[in-house]
């Protein structure tokens, strides 16, 4: 059974050695027992969602000029959604589902796991790191739903699980794995307003483990251009350094578009050995694909990755890829057994997916108000929020600001640890 399928007994789920309750819910039951999102009875077994938890620590920043910003500053600070805007500028899935798009091209990791050449391996990991941007080509006009605290999403095709583990600052933790590879990340963002552009500054880091090697990187900034006038578009600009515990590293540069768009979406970089010798070069664009140089002149290239074509109707459907369109589907294999916290079952998001826009707006307000009310009740009772699937813990390196992953076999499943600043999140995968 999938690790998140079934509702959770909170008193048990927080222990890494406990038994997990797998009480199933049908779609009809969830429709009639909407307490997960609205009015869960006090002391009930349902896993309900909550809002701001001041006990969650900040997870730091790789940009010193935004590290100490006030989280209440809307123009420059953490990206949050406190329910004041309508759904006019929102697309039909959540940030957790957007994270799943980062691992759409996991075939690159499977290929990397099958090669013995460390240069080719890091080249494929680099292509994978770039591939997560291809889906953003037509996404400048709308944003995803901001998940509720404790909201989850899983995609069994990718072995992918994600949870929102903190509301202020907004932090998502996710994990995916396949044959020979493992991926995990802790993700958040801050923003800066530049007049005509909005800069989105990613926080946290991504990691891939293949064999005994672990690769780590942080994302560059993303810019939403032409906020005031003109056609809006997204541009990803800045360095991405992919390091490996083997000593190899790949330095990529996401180029800013020139005046006539000559370098728009261009990505170039080089792979360096442990002694800093350049051993290979990469080039391409984040929306069309990446290639590896096979000689010193760059006259011979090996294609590492090409994105799947967008559907012909993508411009009418939020700029979604064929993969993204599937993320809201409730297929027969998961219908009735999805956890009630899954993004696909969130009432306002579901209503928008089904075209009930006015109702979705009303439901969004109700869901958020219910969470605030429960937060006040928790504060009055002296209770704090604890993530369901990612437990906070000290890391071995107290100064780390990125995720650290370690797999430990347990009697009932697997334990995966994710680090964020001085803390980490342990994700319990229950094997059946």
C-alpha cells in the first residue's frame, strides 16, 4: 500500500516505531465528512490542517540581503497566501504538485544510476536539475494554490511524497525514489519586487543519491517579467552549482535574456574534477533541452535531455504540460484510499478543477478561516503543530542549511531524514 493511503491516528503517527492506522475513506465519505478541511471534532482521529505555527524555525537563506526580512512584508519577504486574493490568478493545483513536476524526468536519474562514468553521471544529474524548469514556460500568468499546513500530495508513479511542514516560513518537504536513485528536497521561497519584475528567491536545496554518491544543488532566482505592461513571462537567472561527494562538480549558469532575446532561457556550464580540471561542458536551454560536449571544440554534442512537447491546447489550460494535467486526476487505484489531506481532495481546489469557480472562491475562504480558528484553539490549549510525515530533528552538522538524507531500515518500513538549517524532517515510509 502507498505510504500515505488511509487516515492517520495522530497519537501513533508521530512515533517512528509505531503502527500506522490505515482507516480508508471513500470519496462519498470524504464529501459527507468534510471535517478534515472544515469542522473536525475536537479529539477526533481525522488529520486536520492548521495555519501559522510560530514554533517552526527559520531555515535560513543563501542570500544575506533577504535573511532577516519581516515575514509580514508583502513586497519583499516570504511568499505566503493568507486568503485575501480570489482564485482569478490561481491555477488548478498546489505548490506540492508543482514540486512533483521537478521529478517528471526521473528517467535521467535511472540512466545516471546505470552508468559507471562519474562525468556522464553528473552530466545526467545536471540535466535532471535543469529539466524541472521546462514546465514553467507558459506559467507566468497564474500561481499554484498555497498548501495548508499539513497538506500532502503523492504520486505513486514516481514514488513521490510531499508535505507542507511549516506555514511561516512556508516550507515544503518532499521525497521520491526509484531503481538505483533517491531524491529529496526542502523547499521554500522569498520574493523581491523590482518595479516591473518580481524576483522569486528559492530557499533550501535539492539532493540526489546514486550508489554511494550524493549530489546537491540550490536553484537560481526566477523572475516574473513585465508585471506592469506587456506579455508576462518567467525567466530563471543565476548560477547553479551541483556538487558531488565524489569530488566532481558541475557549474551551470542560467543566462539572462539579452536586449533582443538572444540568450533567453540559455543554460551553459562545465564539469570539473576533484582537482578543478574542466573535464566536460554542457549547453542548452531550460525549455528545449541540454547537451554535453564530446570534444574540446563543442562541434560534437550528445543530447542528454529533451522535454516532452506541450499539448496543443496548453495556452488554454494554464500552460500545463501533459504530465501536469494528470496531477489532479483521482484514478481508480487511489479513489477512496487517498489520505484526506491530499491536495486533490482539497474542497476549493477540487471545485476549481471541476469548473465551479464561484463556489471555489467561497470554499477557499471557509477552509482558511477554519484553519485560523483551529490555530487559535491550539494556541489557547498550548498545543503546537507537528508534521505528519516529516519529523523535526537535529542534524549531524548543526550548521547545515540544506537537506541531508539518510536511509535507515526499520522493522516497519524506512526512515528518511531531511535537514533544514539546524533541524531536519524524518519521513516515515510504511512498507506493506
